[in-house]
């Protein structure tokens, strides 16, 4: 099924919870689900991520050991906003190579120029741990927008 595809799934009680009773599911209940595929990652591509330049910068180029000032906007594959560092105010300062952020973000910054905007499509295995308070789920494809303000 491709992204955007929808299916109705049914699970007979014998393949589901069978004779176990849960708070909202009685024993011997058949289960029915409406499923919509938002996005997916192929098994052989689980450690790759997409890089899409939204705006090319014109300033200094980011290299290993650069000190950068950036904002990040993180959303899930349905477009739901999870985090926007611009709401906190000042840009985040990161020194590449010092493990001050996720490796995928460091890799995504390499080659950018100050003033640039780059989107990363980050699969679950390279993304973020499950955090119910933030809405992050280890099974979700994330989109991380890097807004590079300055390179020292």
C-alpha cells in the first residue's frame, strides 16, 4: 500500500486477544481497524534519510567542527508540529563533532551555508526516542527543518 492508501482490517478474536479481557475490550472480541498509510520506510533504506534544500544559503559553509546557530522545526509525517525552537527565542548553538545534537542533524548541517533552510526526512531508526509528552514516537518518520542563521 502506498502513502495515502486506506484499508479496513479485521482481526478475529482467536488471532487477537482471544479469551483475555482488557479494560475496553471484552473477551472473544473481533477487532476492526481503519488504517491509512501516511508514509513508510523500506527495510533496505531504514538507515538513509532524505535531504531537501528549501533555500540555499549564501554565507559561510558548515564543515566538521563548525560552530553553528540554528533553529529546528520538527513535525511528524502527518504534518503535526512537535517542536519549533523559534518559539523559545534565541537560536540553538551547536559545535559539530562534539555530539551536542543528534548525529543525523549534524550530518544534515554539513555543506549548508548560513541563511539556508534544509529539510531532513528522518526514519525512525535514526530519529528520536519515544517521548509521550512531546508526541515523539519511535515508529514515526520525522521531518526536521534546519534554519541556519550563522556559522562561526
